[in-house]
C-alpha cells in the first residue's frame, strides 16, 4: 500500500475570502502580527500497489481531473 | 517575516464523509486501487517578526483556539 499526501493551495493573486476571515478572527482573538492567512486543502490517499512512481503518476492525473481546479489552484503530490 | 504552514487533519476513527465522496468520485472516474481518502485543511500563515520559536508557540495557540477542533482534529505546525 502506498500513502500519499496531496496539498492544494490557491494560486497567487486569487482572492481568498476564507483566509481573510480567519485573519480577521485571529486579530479579534488578540493574535497580533498575523500578516496573511491563506487556506488550502489536503488529501491523504491510500492506494493499492507498491510502485511509487506509478502511484505518483496516477495521483497527478487525479489532481488534474478532480482534486484541484488548475485554473485557480496549485497542487503538490508527496509520496509518504 | 516568518512563513508557516499548519496542517489540520481528522483524527483516526472520525468519520469523513467528504473523503468518502471523493473516494467514490475517483472510482467513478476510473481510478482503481484507491483504498482510502481523507480530507484535511492547510493554512499558510505569514507572521511579523523573526523569532521562529516564538512564532511556533503563537501558532500552536492559534490552533488550539481557532484553527483546529482538537476534539476531532490533529494539527501540525511547520515553520518554513
């Protein structure tokens, strides 16, 4: 079995209202010095098989097709 | 300025319907061999200051108070 982590983050320049809201909330809670917060997603996958390079290829295809919106998001695949 | 990444994931045993839905969708798209998908959140923070250990302490407090629900979620802080 292969474990992998996919991290999907917004591209630079894409507005992130959720991140802005968190930034505001942290300020309200008294955390000073928070300059920016951006929120992304993480997917922890378990795949059958033992071939890591094949799994990485398959996961990249999953990102392109489903896990990330490549117009506004970047993704990173990490085999654990 | 200090950059940090906080990764929040569901604890083992906590049901993840969103992950299950993604698992099903990947199967429908023809990706075989996907055994499990679990979704989490990632926060990219930028903090003022240059003291990494102080920043890490502050971010841990943010996780406890706002970013993670520690009843059902684990968090990991990584100073970049």
